[in-house]
C-alpha cells in the first residue's frame, strides 16, 4: 500500500475511533443501565432505523469486505452464491423471528438460553446449547480480534504492526461497550453501518459495472481462466446448495442476532427492518463479488486471495483524487465492519456468561444490577484471554469461521423447529442436537470435513433434524399402535 | 425453496461455455434474478402476512412437550 494512502487511512481511522468513543459516552448518559434488559437489550426499545443499521453492521463483518473479494478472485463467478447465502439468513429468520419477538417481550428474555429454558424446560438442554453457543461465538470473537490485527497491518502496509491493531481496536470496543452496553453498540453500529454503505457506494463507483464494461471483463476472464466463467460442475453446485443451508441456518441463530430480535421496540419495527434487510445482500455481497471478479483481470492469477482488496485499493488510489478519497473511505469501512461485529459478539458473550452461567450457578438469585456488573467484568476477562490467543499465530482466521458456522447449525433446530413446531419434545430436541454434534465431530475426526461436497455441519444438521422428527413422532406412533390394533380387533 | 433451487445452476450442463447476458455469464444472471425474486417475494410476504398484534394482547404462545 502506498505511503500516502496509509497516511490518509490512518488519519480517517483515528478520527473514526474518537467518534466511536464519543458515541459510546453519549449513549451512557441516556440511562443508568443497571438491569440486564436495559444494559444488554437497550431497554428493548431499539427503533426502526437503529435496528436496521445494527442488524446490518453486525451481519456483515470484516470478512465480507476482505474475504469475499478474495473468494471471488479464487473461484470465479460461482461466488455469486455469497448473495444467496446472506439472503438465506433473512429467510430463515422469518420462520421464527415474529413469534420469538412476541414471546421475548412477554417473558422478558435476555439471552438465547432464556428461550431454550422457556420452551424446553430442561437445564441439561440449555446447558449443552449454551456451551455450543459460547464455543461458537468465542471462536467468532477471536476471528474478529485477529481480523483487527490483519486489517490494520495489511491496510497500513505494515506501518501499524499486527499486535497494535489487535490491542488498540479491542480497547476501543471494550471501553464504549462497558460504558454504554447495547445502546452504545447499537448507536456505534449505526455509524459503522453508514460507513459500510458509503464504502460500498465508493467501491461501486470505482468498479463502474456497465454491461459493456462487464462484457469486456467477462471475455477477458474467460480467455485467462475459462473454468471461472463456465457453468459450474456438479461438485460446485452441491457445495453451493450446502453453503446456502449452512449459512442460512447458522447465521440466523447467532446469539447477537437473536438478541436484536429481543431488543426491537415492537413487531412493526422488526418487520420494517427485515423487509429492507432482505435486499441488502444484493448491494453488499453483490458489490464485493464484482470487486473480486474485477481483480481476476487487474491482478496476477498467482496473487494471494487474501490480499485482493489491499492490492486493488493501492492500484485505484493512485488514479485520481476522488478514487483516493473513496479508497480511504473503504479502508475505514473495513475497520468499521470488523469492530461492529466484534462489539456485538462480545456483548452477547458477556450476557450469556453473566446470566446463563454465573447467574444460574455461583450467583443464583443475585439481583440484576450485580449480574450486570459481573457481565461487564467478564467482558474484560474474556477479551484479555482472547487477545492473548489472537497474538499467537497458531490458529488461522478462515478455519475459525468455518468451525463456528458448523457448530451453530446444530443449535438452529432449537429455534427454527422449537418456535414453529409445538409437538417437538424436549428429549427429541436434546437427542437431535447430540446426534448432530456427534455426526459433525465424527466426520471431522475421520478427516471428512465435507461429504460429497456437502459440509460436515450440514450432514450433522440433517441428522439433527431427522432425529428431532423421529424421536418426537415415534413414541406417539408406538403409543397409538396398540390402541389402533385393539380397535381393529374389536 | 424453489427460487433458491433455481439460483444454483445444477440443471445446466456442467462446464458448458457461458453466453453473455448484460455482460455476465447467463447462469450468473439467472442466479442474480432468482435472488432478486427471493428478496421481492420475502418483502411481500413480510408486508402482507406478518400480522402485528396489538401491544401485549397476543395470546399466542409455544410451550414445550417435556
């Protein structure tokens, strides 16, 4: 990255971090925030505009802006699947969100575990589900902290070391989150979501995808790498379908996304937010897909997929002042995207640890004010531990992301089936989740992360759902069979 | 479900050369149209069929079967 771009981006990101801390403190003055619902769900009073932008900023992480163009560069036009799987998340939300929002309001749910306890009334089931959720989102948070380091190091051309990026950005997140809770997170998400939209508009202007330009681009790619343009093989199509299922079901049960359903002011607000959200993959992952395709022609075929975005920004920033400004905006948007996901995941993790773990064991029956203070303290402990892990280079970013989605998929039936299918029994839900996890873990241990190009987590989800259905219906059929036989006998 | 199935080009001969529609391979345009249709259909369903109950007046609930 050029020195002038690194300087401009550094100044913009520095200013942006100051804005975030100011917003965090400004939201603090709105209320004392002593209760769990107040601190973790902003008093269940998020309005339409804030809810939409916080859902948006949380759903699209730094991976969207850095990883997705790289994937399009690597596999070609088939990466159009990224538009579909982000849309699948919204479609799955709509299966259970309307009813869950009503129940959350009536029964004052704070964590995903509150729904599971209310629905299934099984401490064992809630405990196992919480362990899976904590495992998955700790993984996700770790990936975001690592992304903070990679983003600052990569986009500053090495001027800001990896560890400085991890520590500095994490510190900013933990400060505004501790002082303002969900209000601070939601309002900073508004700033971050707006930055993301402005950055994407900038990218769209830089790409200028007219049909004539696209045709020229597609022909050039076809000449250089015909497999990236031709109709995909069945292997790719199966993997595409598997990815739609995996991301659709796991993305919809992110704990921080579930908590935004709880935090909506009312059903009408949530309804408006979802009806806009469903279009956003077209203008978000769709733009990143086009940027990655453009990189196939602009960059060497042997280029590093993870460096696609920094390389393109460097190339574009030297062409005009307008493109330079747009590139600085995009870099700030990348930092914003990473931070907005990290703050939401951290807040969610803190709430689960405080309410579902400490609040049901060591501090059972403790007042909410005390649990809220414990939750804030736990945020700092969790962050300290994860920062130490993030500073050691023994884990890879993308490996963490995949594992997280496949674990979350095993919890999805508790929400999707649990909300929509009244007959689903507790034993069936528990049996299904254990069978799904065992299948996934078994396939991983057997060295089969994919079976016939289908993710092991999706195979596990299939076993999970089949077990839920079978274990719910079979006992009823068995009980009904002798009665039926007796009736026939008479 | 049908629109998601249409978005994946499993029904086209694998490896066949792409025709250009609006400058993009034809199967990419089909996918993007399917996703646009999903977005429009979902927004329609949300607007038309998601009934917003009066505040705290909803009797609907979901209880577990132990």
